[in-house]
C-alpha cells in the first residue's frame, strides 16, 4: 500500500520483560502520536539496544496504518479469488533487498534511498540493512514541472509576440519537456514546446525545485547523525516516479558529498541476469525494484500489516512447541533404536547358541528323542528309589556312627531313639464315608538322645553346650533342641542329666 498512508516512527523504550514490551511500545507511541485503536492498525519491531545516560533501552520501529484501507485491500483480493497473506510498503520492500544482502554495500554501512514522487518525495535511511529513519518531503516532480513552466512561460511569451496563434502552455506539455531529460523517454518533436532547449538548459530550469529536495535530505541527514549519534550516510540510491536521468542522480550525490546510484539488486547477485539488466533502461530497473523487494518478503524480517506482533508470538509459541515435540520424538526414536539394536544383538547371540547346541546335538548317537528321555527318566526314578531304600535301611546305623564319633569321653549316652520317617497311610473316618482316603503322611526324621555329662560341677553346662555345637556342625543334623537338663547325683559325684532332640536332614 502507499507509504504515505503508513506512519513509521522510531522510539526508545526501556528494557522490560518480554510480556510487557507491547504495552511499553503502545503507550509510548500513543503519547507521541495519539490514534484510535478502532480505526488504526498498530505494530512494531525491536531493532537494537542502546544506552542512554547509563540506562539500557531498545530502539523500536513503530508503524500504524488505517484499518479501513487494509480491510479494503483484503476485500479486493478476496473478490478476485486470491488469498492475501501480507501488506507492506515500498520502504520495507527496499529493506528486504538490504537484509537479504542483494546489495552488499547497504549491509556494511549506512545508506539512504531517495524517492522523488509526483507531489512529494521520501528519504529512507538504512543502517546495516535496517530501516532507521523515514521522512516525507513536500517537493517532487510537480515542483520541477512548475519551475520548468516558469521558464517556458517566458519563452512562450516571447514567441507569442511574433505568433499570436500559439496555444497557452499546459502542465502536460511542460511535464513532457521534463521527462525528455531521460534517455528512456521519447525525444521532443519540432512542434513540441521546448524543442529548441538543450539538456543543460532544461536541467538548469528544474534546479530550484531539485535544490529544495536536496536541502531537505541534507537536513534529514544532520538530524539523523546529530540527534541519534548514528554513523554518517555513505551512499544514496535515487529513484523516481518519472524516467529519472543520470544528471539528477549525479547532482544529488555531488550536493550531499556522497556516492549516488540507482538500485540494481540483480547486477551483482546473479551474473547472468545482471548482464541482461545492463541492457535494460533505467526506468525498467526502477519499475522492477518494488516488486522484486516485495517478492523477498518473509514474516521473519519484513513488517507485515496483516501479520503483527501477537501473530508472531503465537507462531513462535507453536514453533517452539513443535520443536519440543520433535526433540522428544527424536530422543524416543534413539531410545527405541538402541533397544531394537540391543534386542537384535541378543537374538543373534541366541541364534549362535542354538546353532552350537544343534551342532552338538547332531554329534550324539543315538539321537535324543522322547522315548529315550522317558527311558532315562524311568531309570533315574528306579535309582532314586533304590537310593531311598538304602537310606531308610542304614539311616539308624549312620546316626549311631555319627553320634559315636562326635561324643566326647566325659559324656555317656544312656538311651537313643531314631525315627526314620516311615510312611503312614491315611485313614477314612466314619463321618466322611464318601471322601477319598487322605494322602499318605511322612513322619519327621529325628533322634532323641538321653545321656549324662561327667566332670567338674562348674564345667558341666559348658561341656553340654560344646557338645551341642559340635553336633550342629554335622551335615546329618539340621536342628538341635534341649528337652531337659538337670544336675543329678550319681554315686559320690554329681552329673548333668540331659535329653536333646535332633532333626535329621
């Protein structure tokens, strides 16, 4: 949309929390230039940090535009069936050229862009690719045409004295003379006004108006460098609504004392296109620049009147959430991949073990089968039963032998009872005639030992305790409990009478 309908300002706001930035910008700009929220769209962009009197602040670019005009543009594109994703202005389109480094000198330092329009002109200053200042100038092509009309008017009067049939001088005729300064415009014919004027004479007639434009630009530079303590502007790019001529470009640069040129972003960035653009006229290049700059727009760095601060915050939150989800997914993927590789490795190890076992199994003769296993099980059961029979048969002798070897001389055994755990059949009671017989029970295997301990009266208890500890060390005995122990008289001495119960393993 027209840059004249968008108010662009730069303000300084204090460094505040991220959630408070919008309020700080809103109340600061509303204090300087009041506006109605219902009729105006408001947005801003934090550009860089500065220090004022030891306090850190942010330089912020704020821009406002009429809401009605934005809605009108959206409705127009909606009627023709094209979705409109953004609305911007020419200064922001030129900023795209600088930010994307299509014009390298503009990124390295501070440059300016001068647009000479019909009724007004505009000067934009860019520092390292960012729009730092924009200002309108109330002078343009029409002012130059008026200066030219004054010169041509005098000439017209002189000619009218000789030929009174000449028509009065019109604005369009004077404009045609002005445009003839550019090599892109058609030359004047013999019957056109100003045909006899040279390019130098035409240029001299527009100098007063052009001088006013240059002086306004110069004051803008002085305000920019003095009031904000910025770097000097080192280059200016000139464009115009008319077919601008090279003398105008050179004059602007010479008066300001800096380099001047036209914007040609395709010259250095794309060599093949740059060569073809060398053959293009200046007017064709200037006509291409706004469209080309707008084509480079991106919501990340281009101010968009349809995609403002809150929309950027919302998109940033969505992007952040998506990145977190993606990161979690990647971590889960790595964990699952690691687990899968671990399981694959385990499966390969099992396959290797199975292959070795199968190889070993193939060497057995005869091969192991179900019948062989059943025969081996039956033989093992018979051997186990035979061993069990020998255990039951010789258990008493083994117990007597173990006790004999572990009983010291001062202890005499006077009675020994060995229960070998014979199996008893279950019995049916009269009250439960239909219930099956109870399962056979196996009595606990134990030994009851009765004896006496001889020796000193004070050492009898210790001797019995030592005897019990010695019995506990035997692998045949699992648990030993003293059933009875007492001092008894025997002849002239006293002995310790004891009864112990020993459980067999």
